[in-house]
C-alpha cells in the first residue's frame, strides 16, 4: 500500500513575567482594609504547553483509501496570587490535556458509486485548583457514514450518524457552580436521504429529508 506520514511536535514555555519582589512589604489598602504584600523573588508565574500529532494517509487498494490522525496537547499554569481573605501568596496550579483521534475511509466502487466511513473521538481533562480541586472532563465519540450513487439523472446520497457525549464533572466547589447531572451520558442519532435531480444542462432540483433524535433535549 502507498503510505504518506506527516507529524509535528511543539513546545512553549514562559517563566517569570514581572517579578514581584520589588513590592515585598508594601502595604495595600483595599476597601478600608490593609494587607501586606508577601511576594518574594521566588514568586514567579509559569506557563507551559506541548503538543504533537501525526497523520497517516494510505492507499489500501485501488478502491479504498484510509486517513488516520492523532493529536495530543497539554497545558499547565502555575500562578502566584493573593486576596483579602488570603493575603499570604498561594499557588493556583491549573492543568489541561486533550486527545483527538480520527479515522476516515473512502471507498470508490466505480465512477458512479462511492461511500465514506468516519470515526472521531475527543477527550478533554482539566484540573483547576482555584476554589478547590475542580475537574471537568468531557468526551465525544462520532460515527458517520455516507453512500453516494447515481441512478439515471438522480444523484442520491444516503447517510447516518451517531454521537455519544460524556460529561464527568468531579469535585466541583460549593459556590455558584451547579450541575444538575455532573456525571451523565447523552446520545444523538441521525439519518438523511438526498436526491439531486438533473432536469437539463442548467437546471437541478435537490430534495432531501433528515431526522435526528437527541437525548439531551428532554424535560428530565
């Protein structure tokens, strides 16, 4: 089989920003209250991210082509901060990562008949220390197919799709955030038919219908 591979890697980091040691000991007055700045030369902020991925395109045969992709990214921050309720410097350390996978097949039966199949998956994890160890997580799975063929002066497309969504919210703080169902899965189903009718060299008429069912749209 004919194979084409491409890939990339990326890394970024930032450290320090403006050091706050020059303000150590400074008295701040906010809303009539005084706090003493305790930041030192070690109180620096950090931001780091790295990502990478690859794409593989392969001709499995004269009629079947495949495309596979993977992407991964990670971001982390470390920020010193303080407040009236907590004047001593403390560290807010947040992290996030994401992974994306996809697979695509194109099948060409002949000049008037072709179809494709596609699968897609995305997973996102986030850790937020501000206000507590808050962990929102999110997953999506998509499956899709489409069949295209010609019958006389009709170009017909038939297809369907399935989507699964997973919400997983862990350790959310007891504040203004509220989730009715912090751990829940939802699904979507879809199907369509389309007919493009050629009535001459300059006139085409397209008819179609599509139906979907989405469990998230309900009264419960």
